[in-house]
């Protein structure tokens, strides 16, 4: 659209465009398409420039938010030798130094780099000689590679500088807000926010990114400890970025400072922008949701990334992998041993509520023509109340199918419980024919 000085209300055309923008940003925020690294790096350089920063000297690509977060922790740690890491952390260590290694001569200068390589090779040879008494080429090469890895990580820590995401976002967004101030009425802005930003934020952030974010800090060993969040979320920033994209597309000028961050969000995943290096990550390669758009994987990860890290979830509840994969038969005792209340509820659902009740200590609370109300006391959770009802229509083979419906622990009578499942009070529930 052409530029405009003032938007009082959104026109019918604007509302149609709003629907289009919402669909586009939902697609970007939930995308599992291959990451366009070239486009993402170009957008990142624009984002740095818009914040008044020089482009990073090095872009490091990793395949999941967990890997990116691990690299961030390694940069902020003084660990010297990779054998202090577990296998997954070591894979991140190796992935970073292998990407940076080809750039070292350019970064430190040919003369310095040759001197470093010579020194590291001598140290590796001496190390193997002291250990074995002879030079073993294979082990010298391994020690040499290890030494170069340590040198690369020391270099990255020395030159990286501070994380800049907070400055990057605040600077760019403040510029845009100043540019568009007085060009959009509160009515138009509020409508765009509620119909666009909230919808995108709920599906992309609340249902997906927040669950991933809960799992990312799961560090073990030497990297365990307090978590810092000073990173961008790439595609998962779709909610707040979609607003400024819509503003631009209805003809309001001044959103240019955010174009870089929008480009990153359209093309890649989470990122950690340091002053002189930037850790960037790919989008997921798999995303499974239920019919209410919550993360839900019935046979594997609900969110899976290219390095096989991901999140197991069951109807939006973050669960350990065994809950979904069930490597061993699920038993009543196994469910009772689960300390997490939400996970136990998922296990009960998978086990079968009727079977779980039959194996537990269940008390019959009330019975009438509507069904039977049972109560089972739980050690850690609220009591489980279930109403047992029978289908009034026989199956083709003549059998009567029964259903076990979980109801709130405040229910006292079977009719009251059945009425609750229909959203009615006990007095309102007077079916002529029960089905």
C-alpha cells in the first residue's frame, strides 16, 4: 500500500490483509521447512546494523535450541578440556570448533596461525611420547585436534564480547515506535494486537516455544547451573514481529529498523548474538500437535530438531520420553511411583482410566439411574472421581458399552457428575433418552 499519515480505523481491506498476515506469521512460526542459512545470515547482518552494531565476524550454526544454549554456556565457562563434557555437550564443542577452524587463519593472521599450529603439534607429540614412549601418529593427530579445539574455544571466549540481544531488540523496536507514533490510532492498534498478535503468540509461543524453553536448560555435569535468557527466538518471535509487519503493509512507514529481525524469524530458529560472533540455530524438522493445537506426539517427539534433540509432550504436557515411547509395559505400580502429578495424569490416560480404577483401591460413592460414581484417593494429587455410565444403545453384537468419565472431586452424586459432563446442573439434566 502507499504511505499514509494517519490510520483511524482498519478498513475492510485492512482486515482482509490482517488475516493474510496472521496466516503468514503462523506458517513462519510453526515452520519445519529447511532453514535458509544464507537468508538468515543476511537478515542478521541487517539486524546488527539497525541496532548500530558491526556485523559479527563469525556465524556459528547449530541444529537445535539446546545446542545453541550449550554453546552459550561453553562460551561463558572456563572449561579447558573437552573430556569434562558429556557426549552431547562434546558434540556441540566439536561442531563449533570445526566451523571456526577454517576461518582461523583469516581471523588471527597467517603468521600467527602457523605459529599456533606448530606449537600445538609439538605439545601433542610430547604428550604422546610421555605417555607411550614412542610417537603414535593416530594419537598425535587426536591430541593435535584436541589442542586446536581448546585454542579455538579460548579465542572465541576472548573475542566474543557480551551478548547483545537485549540492546538489539530494544534499540530497533524503540526506533520503530518513535517512527510510527501518531500514525495509528489506539483503536486500530488495539484491533491489530488482539486479532493478530494474540492469536500468533498463543499458537507459536504459548503452545510450542514455551514448552521447548522449559526443556532447553536441562544441562548435566559441569554445565549445570543457573540459566540466562538473553537470546532471540527467531521463528518463535513471530507474535510481536507480526504486528510491525502488518503496520508496514497497511502503509505506515518507519518499520525498517525491524526488518532484519523479521527476516531472521522468517528463515531460522533461536539465536545468541554476541558482539563479534553469533550463534544461530535451525528450525525444527518435525512438529506434532493435537486438534487443540497443543504439542502432542503419540509415537515420538512432539518437536524434533536435526541433531535428534527435542521435546516429548502429551496434549501440551511436557513429559519424559518413556511416557510416550513406553519401553516397558505400563503398570499400576509404575504410575503410582511417578512423582510428577501432570505426568502421572498422562500415564493414567495412556493406561486407561477404567483399568487404573479396577487395579486401585476404589470406593463407590453413589449410584442412581444415571450411573455409578467412584472415588479413588491419591497420595500426591487430588482425589480421582469417575462416573461409570452405560450406553443405552447396544452394540451390533448386542453388548452394552460402558464409559468411565473423570469428573471434578466436588461431585457427590452420579446424576450430578453426568450433568457436569454436559455442562449442566443436576437439576437441568433431565434427558428423555440417554445415549
